[in-house]
């Protein structure tokens, strides 16, 4: 009874954290090597629960970015989503999939927040609420061994998808709308100014395999086709433009040749 | 009665039990009066979802839509907004963000055409 009361208290405390708390959200730490590990801690430590360490790599191998960042409403900026025990319990955010019913590889996906500690008696909340310093573990090394790597040694997710090493699901039943395929997939040529680097040919087609138009436009790329835009690598490092994904989750900016390479303009690599 | 409860108390208890039974029947899903109300609520619930899916499923081919179609989609997003704002807080967080993304994209395509 005491355990249940404590669990209920934690859930209610997490749910009770107000809107104002999002504004004071702690920084989200991303690690390039782990393809976008983030620490989610808008509500957790305030509710005396360790922060959630979320691994993009674990989820990206199974779902496209679109599923979470469009269909499930996960924001691209730290602290904006306001995921909480309450939203998970309501079947939104993590709870949309982590409901104890949806299947992954024939097994139910463990239920987030609700029912603790019954759903995972051995680990309880700590399955997600591990705190910020969790080691990546053997699962990451195992995944990386099976994946194609780029010249810098990072997982080449685009190649992995192309070769069928990963087959990420592109929707959640009952939540994702049925989308027609993107019809306009022209490439965008970006000329380097004052640089010895090769130009960049941005492929919409490659990106839309993972993401949707509304994820980038207008928030990340608010410009129209003929507007003169100066893409600044320093701004990208701060998370603007390409840096919204290519600082950590997608291959990092330091892997210059993947965008500025002579072959970057080819539609199919 | 055999335990000495007065007949008027029995009558009162019976009346209370009958009223309670009728009340339960009225709110139970199987009750004839409740079915239309639940069906209406469900239809209303599914209505905004159906509309949301119809409106936001066009983002992938927004570039191919005419100005008229885009204006119509923006208008439908605006009409949907109050319904989504009426949802419970958890769902409102998610669906209002999704709706805003759709609307912003359609408006972006319209604006981009003006700018060239």
C-alpha cells in the first residue's frame, strides 16, 4: 500500500508541475557519439524521480523521426514538449506507444509511468528514469556493429534504411494520418560563399524518408525559394537550420563531406 | 417487517431503491435514453479526429495544391482549433501543436508563392 501511495504521489506530483516550469527547463544535453542522447528533466527531479535519459538511436532504428516529432507532438526544442506522467497516462507522448498493449516484435511495449511498479517489477520507473549518466550499454554496441558506418565512424542511418538494415515504421495506428507520398522533391543547390568547400545539394527526397514538410517549414527553414539566405555554420552549431538535427541526432556537422562532398548532389548515393 | 420495521419505512426504502434503479438504467450504456447521447458524444469526438486527419494529411503534397485549396485548408485548421482547445490538457498539448504545424506549413507555402 505504501509503495502504491508513493507511486501515486510521484505521478500526481509530476502531473501537477505547472506550465511555468517549462520556461525554467534545464538544458538538454546531447551527445554526438550516441546519436542524440537527451536528458529530459522538466518535471522529473522536481517530483523526486531521476531524469529520463532518452536514446534517439534506440527509437530511430524502429520508427521514423516523423512518428514522434510530428504525429506524437514531440517538439524539437528542449523543454517545449512538456511530456509528463499525466500525458503518458492519457495515451499521448510516450504513452501513445508505451501503453502495454501495442506490439513491437510480437511483444507488448512496456507501459510508461502508469502501473508502476507492476509493469516492470524488476526495474520499475528506472527503465526510463535512469538519471543522466546511464551508460549506453551493450544494446548500442550491438546495433552499431550491425549498421553501416560513414567515413567518420558514425552510423549512416540513410544507408541503413536504403539497404534494409533498419525498416523504421512510419506511423502509429489511430494517431498518424494516412499521408500521400511527397510529390515535389526537387533538390536545392546551395553555393558556398568565401569558402573552399564544395557546394551543397540538399535532397528533399532523402530527408522526407524520415521527416515531414511541416517539421522543417516554416520553423527551421522559414525562407522561400528565391530569398537570399546565408547559412552560417556557427548558427548551425547552435542548433539553427541544419543544426536542428545535424548537431547530434543526425550525422554531425563535423562530417563535412557528407554535405559538401562532390557526390552530395547525386539523388542516389 | 418481521423484524419490526414499520410499513411506511419499507415503502420509503422501496421507493428509494426504485428511483436508484431507474437512475442507473438511465445512465448505463445499454439504456435507451443514454445510447443517443453517447453516440452523439462519440460522433463529436470522432468528428474532429476525422476532420483533423483530412486536413493534416495534405502536408506532404502541399506544394502541389492550388492557392484556393491552401486557403481552404488554412480555414479548416482555424475552424478546428476551438474544438482541439476544448480537449483535456494532455491531448490538447499534442493535437494543438500538430494542428499548428499543419496550418503553418500551408500558410508558408502560400507566402512562399507570393515571395517567389
